[in-house]
């Protein structure tokens, strides 16, 4: 994976070697305040491993509001019931779905599309990681995302 020593804002390890990490790198257009979309697109770094194969990407895939929504989604899944909650975003690179709760864990499926897919993934197949996560892991991930978002808060048009 790219930058193996890098600390990530959100890190999810679901056992079995599959994992997902996401970090906010910066605004895609750091000096743009004349358009709400351009002002709030974030460059994100992901690192993931599925089936023993790892990859990493940096791409402008999420808006500041998407990051906030993902943190809220993680908290809601942690609180349960978790079955079939889905969150996707304006750019369809990532999507998250809670599948089933078993005991003290919920299986979260992370789908990788377009720029977030590894080059070696079959192009027409559904490509995802299923991670068995505790509520505590989800709550920690949500808090970590919110802390990272404080570095890159939502910006208003004309704010500069």
C-alpha cells in the first residue's frame, strides 16, 4: 500500500486481513471560493486490502458534507439496528452498506468503484470488502473523521 507509515483519519480492520483506511489530504481547489462545489471538494487518500491484495489511491472523491455524512452514518450503524443501511456519495467511487449484526459486530460492506478500484480488480464485477466491526470501532472511526474534518471544514462561497 502507498505510504505504509502514514496515519489515517479512519481505519477499519475487519479481521481476515481485509482493511480500509481513509484520510483527508486537502481541498482539491484550495484557493476556490467562488463555487460551493469547487470550494468543498476534498482530495482523499485511501488504502485498502481485499483478499490479501492491497492498493492505495488519492483522488478528489468526497465533499466536506460527504465526510460529515459518513461520520453520522458510522455512528448510526454503531447504534443499530444495522441491516441494509447504505450511504453513497456524489462521486460514485465509494459506498458503504451495513449488512448484518451478529453478536457485538456488524458487517460493513465497502464498495469500490471508478477511481477507487484497484487496477487489478475485474472491471465488470462488484468489488468490495466486507469488514466485521464492533460498535466501538465504528464510533472511533466517526470521531476520527470529524477530527480530521476540522482541518478542512465546509467553506462558503466568497469566504476567502
